[in-house]
C-alpha cells in the first residue's frame, strides 16, 4: 500500500440497516444516505408513457404548511395529508396527529380513527377514502390509499417514502432531499409501523397554490416490481445470482487518500469522508441503495441548482464516463451547477451495479474547482473498492 493511501475493510453485514428517522424516506433516505433520495429501481411506466395531465389555471402562490402521515397496512399505504394556512395548520397540528395516532385497521383492511374535537369526516370512494374537515378553521385533510403489492423491504420502503415526500416538497416549491437530509422533518410512528414498513409523520413549510390534494405517487407503489427482478430473470452484470454468496455477508474494502478525513458511517452509508482544501470543503459518501440513475439525476441536479429538464438530464447521461470497479462496469456522472455569487457546486457520482436490487453510489459533492482538482483522486478511490 502506498504512503498516500490507507486500506479500510468494513463488514457490510455489521452496519445498522434500521431506518434513521424517508430519509424518502423516504432521501436520500439517500438513501439512506447522502443519496437516499434514491428511488425505486423499476417503475411501471415512465412519465412519457402516461396520459398528459389536464392543464389548470395556476393559482397565486402563498405560504403553505403541510402535515402528512404515511401509514402501511399489509399490501397498502395510507396517506393522511393536511395542507393550508400555516397559522391555522399549526393550531391544529396536535389534534391532527392524535387522529393519525388513533388509526386502527379492521379485518377488511380499511382504517378507522377517533376524530378530534371540531373535526368531521366524509367517506368517499376511489383513491380518496375520506375527507376530514374542520369547518371553523377552514381546513380539509384527505385520507387516500394505494396498493404496495408484495412484501416491502427496508430499502424499497425508504425509497417509497423519499419519492412521496419529495413529490410533496415539489408541491411546496421546495427542493428534493435524499433520505438523510429529510431526517429532521420525519417522525416515526412506531405504533403504526409494520416490520420494515415504518409509519412516518412529516411537517413541511413552503409556498404553493393551495390546490395540492393529488393522490400519492402511483408509479412507486409496486414495491415488489420495484425491488426484485422476476424469478426467472438472469442477474445483471456484477450482481448476485442464484448460488452466489449474498453481498450482505460480504465486506467492502477500499484505499482512501490520507488527506481525506474519515467520518462515521450511518444508515445506508458504507463510508464517508470530509475533504478540506484551501478553506473549501467537500464530502465523499459510499451508499448502498436501490435506484434508477435516470430518476435520481433530477434530484441531484436540484442539489447543484440546475433545472432538471429532460434535455439537461440527457446531457448528463450522455457525458458519462466508464469506470471499472471490482470487475464490474460502472458509470461516472458529472453534474455542475450554474455560476452564481459564489463558486458553483459540483457532484460526481458513480453508479456501481452491486446487488439484484441495489447499487453502490459513490458521491463527491463540493465546489466546482475542488471537483476538478479531486476528480482523478476520486476515480482512483472508486476503482479501489472491492467486495
């Protein structure tokens, strides 16, 4: 081993895989990691295959407070969401939480709850199961249901949480977050959790039109399809197939530069490093998570301050650099932010196929000048990873 690098071995099976508080969840989440905003590996349809939404006249943006809960029950997820004037919503925060905490599921799978004082309910049909109204405050909360076919895993559920919370953040003109970044806004509801499918309560403050009562993100609802390949499908290159040892029982090794300060790993982070150079700082993280790189580039573009349109995402994908990691073909993507008052932010991210439902995402985030100066060192670090 050279004097400028150190080798580190970590047992993947010894790293806690419990939910941190998504980080959607689910971030991330990102993952749960710096990138646990990472979403499901597959989706039923791309947005381009879906029928176009009916255009509506935009209402003036105004301050909005959202309180929401995602509650699992067997093969369904139930969404309780209250959005409105921040002051009125804040006054009803605890009564709304008491309603959510009182939820019970009967033999039919439908929920029941105890209404707080001043609240009424109206049972509906379709995706929206019920409306909960507080007439005096002028507030209406929705209760919606979507299927989550199959048994959720910790990773798939985190990704599900992250995707839905980021959709709500978009409605409030907030940037998307990964799993770790959204932890401060998430509150687990242990009494309503079911195994790896944890129930969460979230509070978001932003701006919106006030008409944000759309259903949960349907394309993320198929957790089995999103997390596991068909039984007869051959494993992707570099990923575990039948008869091969599980990556969960394997270790990761790597050689990190001495100048990188190793940070504690947490959640889905397998490793993390801080870099300081000429009074500038950057961070490198190694995350294991399921996720489509195409879907997540939109989130990362937002993190560097770029618009995540199809043209921009395509440019990032087309400019990808090939990298070999442990005999596996990986891709290095570069995302540069726009120059503003300060120096632009850049992200370097390597997508390494790892498991049937997961990749290793190695991410550098820092200033554009640091990304340029550290690029070769970062690539050498990525190429040193073995399992």
